[in-house]
C-alpha cells in the first residue's frame, strides 16, 4: 500500500527485527502505521499486511504527528532524521542508547520544535504483542507526550514511565541489562566448572534456578542498605568470610581447568573493600563494595 494521505495514526522509522514486530502489533490492532526503512525491501511484507510505506524518511515523518523511531543506534537516528522538519512532531525514540545520548537527542529534538520521549525496550521481538511474556518499555522525557500517546504506545507491550529526565529510560534499561549480564556470567561459570564431569547440564539447571531465586533477596536487601548506609546490621554472611571463601572459588576453577576471568573482578572488588579498613568493613555484607564502583 502506498501512502498518499497526509495523516495517519503514527509513523514508524526502522523495520529491523524489533521495528517489524512493533508494526505488526499496530496493524493487528487495526491501526494504519506509516512505515519507512532504509532498505525498502524490508517493508514489503508489512505493506501486504496494510501498512503505508513511505518512500523517504521525510515523507514518513510528514505523515503523522507521532513519530516512533526504532533504529540500530543513536548515530542511525541522527542519520535517518538528518535535515527533516520536526516542527510540531512528537518524537518517541525506542532506539537503545546511553543516558547521555538520550539527553542530547532530547535537546536536539527540542531545538527542532519537537516533543521528545525516550524508550528503553525490555523485551525481545518475540515478546512484542504477547502480554503474558512480561515485556515492557521504560519511558522518560515529556510526561505530556507520554500521556497523550500512551494508548498507542501500549499496543505492542507494557510501559513504565520513569521520569522527565530523558536519560532515565536508558539508565533503567542499562541497569537491568547490566544485572542480567552479571547473572549470565555467573551461570556461565557454573556450567564451565561442571562441564566434562558426570554432572549433566540439565541436572544442574534446576539447582541453579532454585539457588538464584533464593539469592534474589539481595536485590531488596542491597537497596535498603544503600539507602540507610547501614552495611552491618543483621549481616549473616560477612565480608571477611566472603573474601576468605573467594579463594575456594578461585582454586576450584584452577582445579577444574576453568578460567576465573568472569568472577575475579568481583572478587577483587570485595578484597579492596575489606583491605581499605578490615576492622570497619569485615562485618559488613557485600553491599558496601558497590561504593567502590562509583568513580
Ligand atoms: N532485537 C532485540 O532483541 C533487542 C531487544 C531490546 C531492544 N533492542 C534495540 O532495538 C533497536 C532495534 O533493534 P532491531 O532488533 O530492530 O535491530 P536490527 O534488526 O539490526 O535493525 C536495525 C534497524 O536500524 C536501521 N539502520 C541501521 N543503521 C541505519 C542508518 N544509518 N540509517 C537508517 N537506518 C539504519 C536498519 O535499517 P536497514 O539495515 O534494514 O536498512 C534496521 O531498520 C536497537 O537499538 C536495539 O538495541 C533490540
């Protein structure tokens, strides 16, 4: 379908895996998005499903007030929107970037007369349009824009508005992804340690899941200690013991012929916290070590 009219419900720039998944949910919900992609061939299937395909990014932006962007990175957003009139537009940027990039992009949009909302997608393309998958998007920036476009934005997946600082959606996104990567690193180490032994991965899997679930208490516990700056009350596994125990983890890796590269940075951090003042920090839990990460 070719876009010949001036106004549609929303425009979407970017038909990669995520953009295509987003577009399909709007189509399925009865909307008629105008879409554009740098490589036009990717729009073919969506055109057949009812999307309006714009020939240029400028045409796509001109078609609607609400312009959703889901491109590879911030540089591609700049490239796609370069020289396009954004006066009076509502720009929703679902491209993953840093908080600094989001703030700069918000200022850039304001200079061009557009309202700006940044989004950090906490979902894979297969989770889009599947409410029970639990995905959502962190949004930050213009509260007014979020409120006025919320119904459309929530068609693909849930939303969580996290403040008017445009960098905060990206900050929440990266904070959660960082925690996920730490967890992936630990799980990788566990499987590497047992690889080649008479311990099947499928037998270790439920034990790992159960243990990680039990240790999930650390999330809330650390939040309370960071807020109160009380790292010692009610500690059951103190830092001095943890540091001593870390040697066992490193020696076990050595015995198993497994690199300890994924865990040594954290072990080193705990050592530094303890060494700074053993009498003061030995009775803490591990939360106090977080303070050493802040430059
Ligand atoms: N896919 C995922 O699992 C994650 C889930 C969490 C959120 N991310 C972020 O979403 C953004 C888009 O990701 P994607 O999966 O759609 O990525 P691709 O399939 O690689 O598509 C990239 C699109 O960006 C276009 N593009 C790249 N460079 C430019 C440019 N210079 N000018 C214009 N468009 C550009 C690309 O166009 P083409 O290669 O098809 O011509 C695609 O449309 C991303 O920020 C993830 O981090 C996804």
